C-alpha cells in the first residue's frame, strides 16, 4: 500500500509539473523579430496578481509603436569580434532610427548579459555578468546574483518566477504564460514570457509598459519537439532509464527540479538507481540543439 500511495503522489507531482510552464534554454532562439508598443490604460491591480492559473487582461489598453527588436546571432551584428564571449544579441531600434544592442551569453543553464547599449556612447560592459535567467526556471523558484558593470560598484539582482496563466491583449490570448518579478538593486521589473518559443510578451517597469508583438520567425529553424529526437522508458523508472534516439546524441544530462546537474552520460541505458525519488529533467544534446523531457525516479 505504501508503494502504491507513493506512486500516486509521484503521478500527481508530475501532472502538476506538466501543468506549470517551465522556462528552458532550448526554447530561447535567435531569428525572432518583434514590434514594440508602449501601452497606456493598463489595469495595474490586474497585472500585480501572482500565483497559479492567473488571467492578466490588457484588452482595454491603447498602444503606440515605440520601435522594433530582433534576436540575432552574433555573426549578424557588427560586434562579434569585439565581444567573443557573447553568442546572443538583442537589437533594439527606436521609432526614429536610433539603434543599440544588448549582448548575452546563452548556455543550457544560464542566460547572462555581457554588455548593454552597445553601438551608442553609453555602451557598457559587465566585469561580472548579470544573470538574466537560469534554466530550467520553475514556478516559485527564485535566484539572486551579484554583478558589476565597468567603473561601477557591485549590485545584486533577484529574479522570481511568481505566476503563470493566460495573458489577453487586444489581438490575442496567450496561454502557458510565465510571470517573473525582478528586483535589480531596488529597481523593479515584471516580465511575462511565452514558453515555446521563449520570448517576452509584456514588460512593466518604472519606465512604463511595453508589449512585444512577435512578427516573424526565421524559416528552416530547428524544431524543438523532444519526442521527435528521443524517447525514454520506463517512466517512472527505478533502476535504469533507457533512451531511444532518432539522431546522434552527443551526451545526456540529468538535472533536478532546482536546475542542479546530477550527472552526465553518453550511454543509452542510464543507471538512475542512485537518484533520490522525485522528478528530473533528461536533457539530450545533438547537432541540431538540445531537447528536454521529464522522468520520474521511483
């Protein structure tokens, strides 16, 4: 009976995990373009709601085009050689033509800012990079990071995933939306994210309210559907987890729900007996990208 009850609890846990959106690095891709709109008449009391299955309603707002944004590979910017540590760029163009870049380093576990306002007289590099997001980022998870810009003192940023649900705009309704709350040395920013693809939808800060409208996606882009790349069985697993891959996988990482790497393997039959009971991410690496699924350790 005890084993049966434990198994039911684990099934409820994994069902709950699947119902809660998770932010993953392999959903954050270049080749995205956006229109940026400044919003007025925002219902402040509504957007401050946190928790599970929230409905955030922006349908009564009015919008003014403020500019555009692009997610780019560094090779598509003028700054690849100047910032070799960066592999991801955001290009911002204001209405009227002024352009600047924010540069980042993206890995399977971290998205950190390397430099900001590049291309302007106010360009600033980070001596100690500022963490923009950690992966996987799950509901009620929070992290803090100390960063430092050149010629400035150290500062602390804390980011919390404090809500998920649906966001309604004048034109669309987005489901599986994640809300994050960031305290950057006293300045607060609230962001709403789509999870697949991982892109911002709405941002609120002391500078105002910005709506991100996704306008185009590069064609021929890799598909991030895990079940097309690998399958695994049994799930739940007690001693061994077997991987069936449909293309060459260079390595597999087992990661707990706190984002901590447990171990790395190149084997298709994985010994999981030493893992504690609970849910884990299986992250597979191939030439086309990284792909993740969840398994339960009994």
